[in-house]
C-alpha cells in the first residue's frame, strides 16, 4: 500500500500543476465539506483555489497581450478634451476709450496747475522734457470732462478734454476763465488685463466742438400751463407724488407700471409751467376710449424747503383707461419728430461762464483768493 502511494506521488510530480489540481479535486471535496462544517470561518476548497489560479493566470496573460492596445487608447484619450472641462476663452482686447480718456483728463488737469519748479508733476503722464516759466497755480482745473476719444490707430488715441478753468490774477484772486478745450495724443498698451498709458506730447489747446441745433420734438400741440386738460391734471398729480411726496404714485399710474418716488423727497411743491403733447386735438377736454395713448412733455417749477425754485422737464407716456388718463411710462428722453434731423447751429460758441472776481460762498474756485 505504501509503495503504491509513493508511486502515485512520483507520477503526480511529473504532471502539470493544473492536472494535479484537477485530479485531486474529487478526493479532497468530501474532506473540505467536513472542514467547512467544523469551522465557523469562511474557507475555500482546493478546487476553488485551482479555479482561481487558472483565472488569475488567464487574466495576467490577457493583460500582457492587451498592453500595447491600452497604451494606444490612453494616448488618444489623453489628447481628446474632457467633455466637462471648461474650455479656455481667448483673451479679447477691448478698444473701449474709458482708460485713455481718463488718463487724458488727469494729464490736462496736472498740466494746467503745473508751473516753474513743478514740472516733475507731469512725469507720470509725459516723459519728454518740459520747461515752464509761469508760476505754479497760475491756472487750475475746476472740472474736466472728456468730450471725444478716437482711436486713430491701434493703441493710439486722440482725446479732447473740456476744462472749466480758473485763472489767478494779482488783484482779484481766482476768476472763472470759462470752458477751454485741450487735445492730447495718448498711447496705450495692455496685456493680461493690465494697461499702461503715456502722452506723446504736451496738450494742444483747440477750438470748441461745433454746437448743434436740436431736433424738432414730437410734441406739436401746446396745452399752456393750466391743468384743465385731464391729461395735464394727471401729469401734475403724478409729478407731485414723484418729486414732492404728495400722494401715492400708484393712484396715477397704469396697472403693471411700477415706479418708486424720489427719496429723500427733494421738493415741497411743484407748479406746471408748460405742457405739450402729440395730440392734434386742441380741446383735449374729453378722455378717449380705453387703450388710447398720448405723449406729454411737461415742464415744472419745483420748490425746495428753502424756497429755492428749479425748472425741470419730464417726458411722460399716458394711456386712457376707465374714463381717465394714467401715466404708463416715464420716458428716458423726449420724443423727436420723425422727419427732424440735428443741424449745426449758426454762430455757435463754446459754453463759458463769464469771468468774475473771486468766489462767492460755496463756489468751486480754488482757495487763496
């Protein structure tokens, strides 16, 4: 018996490992079942181990064989953009004139106030040589405003600046020298959201831009200053509530049109001075049927708590409903006649304040008068 067992072991050593596992599996199954019944833990049988061994080997060879294919797929996959990845947006260079215009305003203000010994104050704006012979503070910029900014070539701007100038005299201190105009050449460079500016020369004083005669407005009919017209009466009541805090706005507005009153309330009372509209009906005493619209240009005198009166003009849209007029819009600008076009005004002059001795109380003129 022992010799038979040794012979069987020698024969098994010559067999492949898989064959040994398969041959020994039936003999071991019964004992494995007994072991599982006697044990409280999880155990696997020899047959199961053999099956796992074959599966692991097969998987290893499959992985090795598919290696080149996986590498190629990974290469192509990495080159394709992810579906959920944010796409890079190319930088867009803005040609907005805000930066060059603001720079020109600062430069002109510094230029007007500079004088002998303060030329270095112009260095942040202009790198050229500057030699001034008049005393610093001879002129001062009360207010500056860019009137025109044109990009004459990429990154190169021509900016015209209007300045309310105060001039210093020996006897009378500062006087208002009126509105003057200066043109500046400004170069700008920018990348990655940053910009740099420089003036290519000192400012040039230029003539005022041409004035225009405005369009004819689209309110051909005058209603005078009275409120006998129902539309004028509605407009007056609406404006009392809007700027003088008298009454509720919703009482005078169309359904769906919501507007908040001016807060804090700037005026204590208003008075109609002129009402014009686009209606050809000069009587205007009857309210038409629902849905009829009308445009009004309403001028008022508004009085504040100190008794000062200021003229104001409002463009309103009115709509008829239930036998009365209601305000349905506060227009952004007065309507113009359809066939009207602006034209150059004859003998136009730049807006200018008359020269006067130094400042009354509350003036914006420089101190030191």
